[in-house]
C-alpha cells in the first residue's frame, strides 16, 4: 500500500481474522490493524509470519487474505468518507464555489494541456532572428556592421593605450627627477607621496576609460540588436522585401571601401598543422577528425584580416554556427582564482574586449556570476561534509584547508565556462584550473588536469560542441625543464587519455563525429612538432592519409 499523502484522516481499528489448519489443529490468527494502513503489505505480512511463527506452507494464503482484507476495508473507509462529504455538501456546511475553485486550480496545475506557455524572452527572440538573418543575403551586412563597431572600439582602445602610455612616461620622468633629488632636498616620505599620487592618477585614468568603453559597448549592443530586429521585420513585409534585398546586396561593397587606419591588426605568424581522420569504437565505429596545430592559444580568439582592401573579419563560419549544434570550444589553462586578470587570463580578457559581444554578457559579468556559483557550491559542499564526514583521500587535507581559506577559489581539475560571440573561431571557452604540478614530469592519468579534460569532453558531448581545442602538453608556454623526453612523455599521456575519453563518447552522445585539435606552444621546434605528429597516428591508429600544411 502507498502512503497516504493527503490530509491526515482519523484512524479506525479493525481486526483481521485468518483461519488455517496446522496438522489436526484448527488455528485462528487475530491481528488488530489501524486504518488507513500506512505500511507496505509485504512488510506487514513478513512480520506476522515471524512474530506468530506461521508455517511456511501458509505464507501465500496468508498474504492473499491480508491483501484482500486491507483493500476491502480501505475502500469501505473511502466510501464512508465520501458519504460524509456529500452529506456536508448537501447540508451547506461546505461552500460549493470554494470547492469547485479548488478542484479547478488543482486540475489546471497538474495537467500539462492547461499549463501556461512560457513567455518568450528577448534573448530567445533575438537569437531566432539573428540565426535567420545570418543564413540569408543579409549576412554580409551583419558582418560589416559588426566590423564597423569593431573599428570604433579599436580606435577607442588605441586612444586609451596612447593616453596611458603618455601618462606613464610623464610619471617616469617625474620619478627620475625625484630620485635624483633624494637625499638633497627630498626625503623618502616625498618619494612615497609622489608614487602614491602617480598610482592614484593611473587608477583615475583607467577607471575613466573603463567606464567609457563600457558605455560605448552597451550603446553598440543595444543599437545592433534593435537594428537586427527592425531589419527582420522589414524583410517580413512583402511590399518592401525586394527593395531591402537590393540594399543588402549593395551595402557590403560600399562598406568594404571604408578605410580604417586606426584599426588594430594582428599579424599572422607561420602556423604548422597536421590533420588526421580516425575511426573509434568497438562495434559501431565513429569517424573523428584530429588536428595537431602549432600556434598561440589566443590565435583562435583574435580577429585576423585578409584581402588587399583590408577589411573583412574572418569569422563568417563562427557567426553561421553561433546558434547551431556545431559549436566550437577551447580549453584555457588558468589558476584557481576567478575574475582575477593575471597572466593568460589578462591577455584573454584584453582580446575579448576588442569587439563588442552582441549576444552574451561581457566577460566580467559572466565571471562575477561564476564566482557567485562557486561560493554557493562551496557552502553546499561544506554543509554536506559536516553532516556526513568522510575520510579524506590523498591530499584531501590540503585541499579542504585551501577551500576553507579561500572559498571563492576553485580546485585543480575544476573548470568554468564563458560564452562568446565576438571571438574569431570559438564560441565557448573552458577555463580549466591547473596548478604547478602540470609542469612536473610525474603526473598520471588520474591527475586532476586529465580528469578535467574528461569532464570537458563530456560537456562537449551534452551541449553540441563538435570542435574542441586542447593544449596537448597541458601548458601554454615552454620552460627550461620541458625537454624533448618530457614533451614526448606528456604528449603520449594526453594522447592515450583523450583516446580513451573519445571512445567513451559513444555512450555519451550516441556516436557523433567530432574534431579535436591538439595545440602545442608556438615556441616548440619543428623537429619536436614532427615527432609529435609521428606519435599521434601510432596511438590513434589513423586510417587515412595525413596532410601537412603550413599557414603564413
């Protein structure tokens, strides 16, 4: 019997009587029961067999009789309660309107066909409109409009950098004069005062430009979204559709003639890459593409230019797949601090600010949200650990102490995700936390960084990310201790682990073809790159002819 989840009813006592024969003796079992019965019939039957030492050959008969008795008496109780309810209704003790309203509300809340439809949000409407326009003749117009906004932001950033540089040069000259007079007419206190004034001046200038950039990007995002919605509405009107299509076809050529001397260009460095095709799986094999690329980790984020006229962003494919099931992701190795711009995180934030993101929140807002989630998750985990203390594993004490000391930090192997529409070749960035242990040569397949890669690939399978870029050596920059044997050993470990994770993908996504790009630092030698390219087909058992390309 299922437990009664409704209003508690008054219990009534009834006696269950069961007669059976034990040899030549006639036996009678009498058991008082409280109705409604709140326990399972099988459990009650088992206790009766044990307490009263009922013979085993009576077990099935007793269970059958007990079930029939409980069912019959329960129905009688329900009928009796129904008669009393009807009697109260007929005598006017219960308000009919109140009762019908309660029934209607309960029916509507529990029936799907009467559920209120979800109201579409502005972001969803804009996403649908943009996806439709980017796959129409208006795609060139959209990209050129984004380019114009990019140029204005680049000019603004150039002015900011120039003004900050002039301030630093002026302050350096003033500090040289102060240091020259130190001990003669000035003291250490005077030097500290000047240094404090310089710091305050820099902070004021940086805050001024940060506020101005934030305001400009906000205005650009609002104008862009309103223009996209208006363009879509105009295209829906049959009378103006032909005229607008003509304007769309003419407008890109006009925009391409606009010169942008202040545009910030990134020079492309020679890039080595090698592509492979593999088939993985036990019975049903799935084809995957592998690429070994020698490049900087931010090359997939920076906007690059091509063409003699200068002026179109190479991001059409990224824009076409923005709202699709073929997203591109990239793994970025960071420290354990969220929303702290230092090292590679500062460089990435600089690139993310080069162009306005018209679809998602800016990087700062996303990281603030991540930090709040981390604090909430730490609080929940701490609460569970206090309720159910467990024996810590290897390094558990150090990790718990680190979390208690800095609850806003994340642990090695954990990662957070940021979404972008303004990067060159990726939509999603996985910020994977690693520590100094990745620079040693003794990590294993159970290392947090390796397990973090596994979890990242699993997220890719469940969220339609079909292309992911992974740092092969688990570092972005080379150092002296990273010798050729160190690189070969690390690459072999990552290759084998990723191969195992890719074979697991079949159980995660049903066997969808994906592209995994293994990224090695640009400072690695060509000889080392060729050795890694020879190792990859041996581990993955490549079935197709590889192609070596060099991009300039």
